[in-house]
C-alpha cells in the first residue's frame, strides 16, 4: 500500500499536468505527436517492465545452482536484477539531461519581454495567505478539465495497481 501511495503522489503532477504542459509549450502542428509519444511511453513502459522482469526471474536469485529448476516451488528468481538494470539506465539518461542549459535560447528572449513588461506596469505582488487556501482548493476541485484528467489517470492506473 505504501509503495502505491508514494507512486500516486509522485505521478499526480506529471500525469495530470504533463499533457497540458506539452500543449502549451509545443507548436500546434507538433503537439499531437508529442502527446502520442508521451501516452505511448506510459502504456509501453509497464508492459516492457513486466517482460523484462520475466527474463530476470529465469535466473536464480544469487546466480548459483540451487539443484532444482524454475518449475520447482522453491525457485526464487533474480527479481532484483530488473530494478538495478533499469535504475542504471535511468542514471545514464539523467547524466545526459544535466548537459542541457538552464534556459533555452527562446525562453531567454521571452523572459526579457516579461521583465520589460513588468517594469512598465509594476504590480504589487500579494503573498498567498492561509485563509485563501480553501477557496483555491474549491476552485481547483471545480475545474472540470483538471478533475476529468485526474479521473482518467486514476482509471488508467487501476489495472496496473491490481485493483
């Protein structure tokens, strides 16, 4: 239960806000392709993980010869091999991601325009107050797009969670 809870907490923002983020930041002609790749990877990821896990459990847990084969009920597959291999690949991928610049070139120009517009019409920035929190939550819960997107993510993940 704890792992599913932490997984849900971690995936909520990405799952509900990922597609709108792509829609807002990618051109209208390229947006469907990016969305298709994103959703496709979310579907193929768990499936390929299960397939990789089935290959990992063909080896005995500590790579020694236990004296019985995989059909014996005492067999314990090398379940830990999958997370180690996938974690290593994720680490290599993250190293490549660290090589990107902090801000992209087009973003710097946009930031300059925002700063110039803010200097022209200064607005006093109001700090969020705790008493405004219930009103903000109510506004978010009444947002149909956010609620339906969250519900679609929940129903998409229910079969994966085994519920």
